[in-house]
C-alpha cells in the first residue's frame, strides 16, 4: 500500500456515514451476529447506496472509501466478500488484494469499475481476485457474483502459516 505522510488513522469518511456501516435491522443484535458480511470500498457514495438497495438488507454491509479505511475496518471485522472500486484515492484494488492475501481466511475480492473490460477481468482473475462487476450495478449480476463469492469462501480451507516452512514442500 502506498506510504502516506500522516501516521494517524482516520476511520470516519466524509463520503460514508458511519451509521450506515451495519444493517439497521441487525443493529440490536450482539456484535458477533451483526458483523458485516460484505465490505464495499468506494469513494462514490452512490455505489454504497446502490449496493444497499440491491441487497435489501439481506447481508450486513460495511463501508470504506479508501484503502486506509478498509484496512482499519478489516482489523476489526472479518468479511468473506469485498467489493472494491478499481481506483481509490490512496491506492487500487491491487493494494487491497495484497493486504488480504496475508489473512488466514482471505475474503473473495470483487472489483468494480465503470470501465470494466476483458483486460481488467483477466488481470483480476490472474492476480487472485474473484470477479469484476461493471457499474452501474445490476441487481442480477451483483447477486450472482455475491452468491458465488460466498460459496467460495464458505468452502475454503483456512491456511495455516508455519514458521520456517516458506519454500519447502
């Protein structure tokens, strides 16, 4: 992830209302039951509103508008699926993929872009991402991609990291 001049971490985003990070229907549940299942990383407020509208509160959604906010979010919550805008104010989807690759149970990454094409799709898949969605979002495509990503992460075997085992088979 690119280095920044500031060492302070800001969790609040001017583009995202912090009260929108969890589904209002689940807000009264214990923390472990209301943890987000999806993280949307996008500086575009309309993306957050569209995804919430499409999913009709079926899945709790967390929101971030920068790589830095996303990393802070992922330090607090485990999510099986991330929707990430291709280009972010402080990095790209590649930075998020790089960060999540270090996790024991990495989430499936779905990249979103207004300029989604075969090149981006091939790059995302070749680097370990799950899928690419064109914007504006279409309900059927979002639900299909999400269902596949949730199945993938539900069936994934957790990776075990062993000291000194790098490069040995």
